[in-house]
């Protein structure tokens, strides 16, 4: 409740009111205690007070009962006792509901809550993907390549496409970005697929949430933004990564405002131990830095967990406002943890803080808030005020009405898939495939043309050889014919010559014989004439 402009959260064992000063509320705080000791009621009372002050609140609803803040509380004998105990009637206590906007990463019990792969960044994404140091470093390189090549990483299919693109063109990138192991690239792809199977892919997409929308008010009261986390808490890595992203986004988005009279916004992170489980040293350093510096942005952060030891010392040192509900000590380790929790409070000489913590009942707490001088107050045993809203959960119909009645429902309910890395790389792949297909077709065509040219050359060569053989055959036949004709001519001429020779020889012989006279002379003349004629005409015909 608000009283005198201050957040009245409890009354001590002396009946004195215990206030959280608005100007010190952004110095962060811790709400701790075992299950069933009243942490959820404390969160509701604090959220109500901030809302009444006009300060927007963010709450992670792990068990589902935070949703009841939209409904007025109901009267009961127990409530009447509490109202009388704290004198709430005189302070204006009344049952009332508060303005609530429901959000849900899975879009089932609230307005879908999304961000993009690029906004999440490689450091936090490596955490949710559970990558080792080498794979995380490679993921940083992939983001760098995507940025250098103007590839928008919106959702998980964009990231998978980019990893595949890097793997396919690894040899081209290694000169500028260093060696990239194919095994590590494959491991990153498998991690993305595993996250998709677990439902984590629905968190990445458009429209991405605008943090400034959480700074809304309703009729002067701060909006209470409730993140449905009943299903989300089963995936501790995704839950913690979302919370860490939220811190980083706030830190990077909100302007510096310095010290304010009241916070600009307050965040309650339930199951806070999940934020730090398995966090690398680099990530832990980043968390501590954000927690230290985000105060100057006007944001107060309250970590809610069962035991203060769940919070790293570097972060715990920044939590000036503490509400410690009861803890139980059954083992030496638990007893040691209680002593450490008690030692974090400013000592009160009237009691032993460690003994008080183990004996606190439901709704009781050990509290210490910062004073106006910024110094932690002395530890006080106190009883937490009852909430004005319902202690239980809202019904499904009430939640559905609130979801669809929100101004942000129309803005974030429907997702859309913008033209990003996946679409660009798919087009590029199709163009490359078409170019390869065209080049292959052209190469095949050139090969076919070369084959046909060779076939034509072989055919022309075969025809030329055949023609040469034919011409040679014809030449041989012509030569044979000429020889035959020559022999025939010689035969004819010889026959004619013999006939002529015979006639001439006889005539010559007769002439000689007559000159010689007698029978001898005829015979000699005939033989001589024939021989002479054969010699002359034989030589002539040979020529």
C-alpha cells in the first residue's frame, strides 16, 4: 500500500510501519525464502504498491497465481484479522484488481512475446543453445559474417540458413575470419534444431516486443506485466536467457536518468537461480555490469529465490533492499547458508538473525530497506501486509478477456515472416543452381557440338579416303586398259608388218635372185629379202 507517498510493505514486531522509500527502490533488492513462506504474497504487495505509485512492473508468473492480481481480493475472517492487525481500514485498504497485461513466449496464456535472433545476440544465444566455448566463438563469427553480408537474422530458420551458407562457402570465408571447423558448424545446427523441437523457436520472430510498451500506465496506475512462465520454467535455459536478454535490452534501450524520486520501472525475476546456473565468466561479468549500471536508467531489479546463496556475490552486493522469509536448516550446508544469509543484514542487537530466519512463520520476514542516506536499515522482524488483489489465480475466461482487451493484442498477436536471411539465401541458392544448370547445359551442348564436329571430320576423312581409293582403282584400271590396248596394237601392227614383210621380202628376193640367176639365186634372193625386210620393219614396229 501507499502511505504518505512511501511503499508500506510490512509492520515490525513493535507495531511500527516498515516502508520502502520510492527514491531507493531502484537500488535493487532480494526476496528470499523457502517454499510456502509467503514470497508470492510479498511480490503481490510490492507490485500493488508500485502500480499505485504509477510505476510499471514486470513479474514472471512461475506458479500461475500471479494472474490473480487482475481480480479484487475476497473478504474472509482471516483477512479481517489481518486488516485489524495492521490497522488497514484507517489507511484506506480496499479489495481491488490491478491493470494487468499478460505475456507468454509460447503465445498460449498471454500476448506472444518475441524478439529476433539479432537482438538476442551471439553471447546469450550460445547459452540457450548450450554451446561450448569454441562453438560460441564460432557463433560470434557467423553473426559477423551475417552482418558483413547484410543478412537479417530474424528467426531460427534464418540462423540455420546462415550457418549452412557459411559451411558451404567455408573456404571463401576462412581467409578473413579464420578456420571454421565443419564439426562445430554441424553442432551449432543440431543445437538450433534441438531448440526448435523444444518449442524455443516461437520466441524468435516479428513483430519483436518494444520494451517501451512495458512503460504503460492505466488511469495513473502502473501496468503490471505478467509473463506466463508455468511452461517456460521447464526449459530453464530459455527462461534464464530471456530474463538476461530483458536486462540487456533495458540497459541498451532506456536513456540515462540518474537518481529519480521513484523508479521508471521495476522488475521481479522469480526463480532467479536459473539466471546464473551454468553462466560463463564472460556472461556473469555482463550480468553484474548491467545490474550495477541499470539503476541509472531508473530501473529497479528484485531477484526472488529460495536462498540468497543462489545469487552470485557480485550481484548480491548490489541488492540494497532485502526481505528474507523463513529458511529451514536440516543439513550442515543449509545451516551454513542461513548464517551467510543472516550476515548479509545489518545486525540488530536485539536478536540473533540466524535464529530468527529459521523460526519465521508464513507471512513473516526479516527485512532491511535502504534509508534516505542510502545506508541499509537495521534488520527487523516484520509481518508482510496482505494484498488488496486476489490471493489466488485468475480464471481462464478472465485471463482471455484481459488478453484480447489489451491495446497490445492487435500489435503482437499475429506474427509475420519478413524478407530476411533465409529468403535471401534461398533466392541466391536458386540463382546459383540455375547458373550451374545453365553452365552444365552449355557445357553439355559444347561437348555435343564437339562430338558432332569430330564425327563430321571422321566422316569427311572416311569419304576422302574412299574417294582416293576409288580414284586409285580407276587409275589402275585405266593403266591396265592402256597396257592392254598397247599390247593389242602391237599384235595388230606385228601381224600387219609380217604380212607386209612377207610380200616385200619376196619381191626383193625375187629381184636379187634374178640378178644372181638360177635356182640358187632365187632361193638366196628370197631368203635375203625376207631377212632384210624383217629387220627393217621389226625395228620400225618396235619403235
